[in-house]
C-alpha cells in the first residue's frame, strides 16, 4: 500500500516537472533540497553539479547554472534549499531512470524582476548568505544582492561575523531602505530583535553586574556583555593590572557609572577579582 502511494507520488511529481519544463517562458519557479554534490556528465561535457531532491525525484543544477558569483566550493549549498526553474527532464527507454536539470541563475533573475515591482521599506524576507567577511554579510533576497553591515546584524556586539555566520545560512531580515532606480536595498537583522534599551531600567548607577568581555580595543576600551539582557557596557582599560592580561570571553564584574539612553549602552568600570579571592572561590567549588 505504502509502495503504491509512493509510486503515485513520483508519477505526479514527474508530471509536475514536465509541466514546469514546458512553462519556462511563464517563469515557473520550484524549490528543492540540495542533498549532495556530484560530477555530472551530459554528452561530452562534464562538470560539478548540485544534486537536488524534489518530492521523490532527483535532479541536478550544474555549477554553471548555480550563480554568477564564482564560489570556491559548492559544498556550502549541501543541506540548503534553492529556487530553480526546470531546464530539462530526462528518462531512459524503460521510464524507470528519471531526473531533471535545474537552473538557479535564471530563477534568481525572475525573482528579482518580481521583487522590484513590490519592494518596500518594512517588508521582511528570508535572506540567503552568499558570502561573509569580518564586517559584513553578503545576502541574496529574492534574487537581489545586498550587503548587510555588522552594525545591522545584532544589538549584541560581534567582533568577527565569520565566526557567527556561514555561507549557505539563511537570515530573517527587514528592508530599511529601497532605491528602485539604482536597484539597491539596505536591510537589517537587528531591527527584528528586542531593543536592549527597553531593559536599561533594570540596571542602576553604582550597581555591580556579572558580565563577559566581548571585545578589547586599546583605543576604545573594554566592551562587556552584561547578564541577563545582553546590554553592552564599555569600560576604560583598568589601571594597575601589572602583568595581568585580560582576555575576551573572561567573566568579570562591571560597575555602572553612566547609563546612555540614546545608544542603549552603559559605561562603567571592569572589576577584576583578586587572585586570592578567585582561588578561594575555586576552593569552595571543589568542596574545600
């Protein structure tokens, strides 16, 4: 019974793929899972291709049809979902071996045309990460490319986006600026987060709070993520450390000396526990 249902499903999927192949001029776009990476031979031509799985039937998107951007490797696409149009359907004489060829590049062009007709500030999209560096993320949104700066990624400071975001990831973003004539957009992921300024009232001047060092800059100072609301606190580098070196990721105490309502941050002092106090605390944790 189950096998019969599977056969019916595959037959219906194959009919849909054939129909999509005949409707290329009507811009019929499908979405499928990328399940692997293989070498594909068609006639005398051989090239690397993404192996797709669409509702019971396998297909391929050759590397030349994936993107205008030349990726060092297609491995980052494995495990993702991609839009494509059907560029060909193939089956052997017995009708048992069936597969399709897809074209993602053309699908992105079609999506982009549709996007510019309706794009507006405030709209939210799922964006595909096509590249990332320390200070920004390169995104593809409905076929349109844009770069999101680090400041728009999160209220929580991220020193290096390459340690946080990876090619092939998807991010929810909101459009913050549209220029249809220049075909340019700006987007933000941060605006979808809860603004930490809403929690500033939970911190008091003169109070001490647990925090984690997230960045140390010789000129700008020390930046600390305060618990539990991820408020960013800034401190000058403490004097009198001697040979004591502070490290990112280190747990410290933070004394609040100023609360900035405009940028949602606080200024203060990083308090380093004395060595004796630290050893005493470790001794307690060991049952001494």
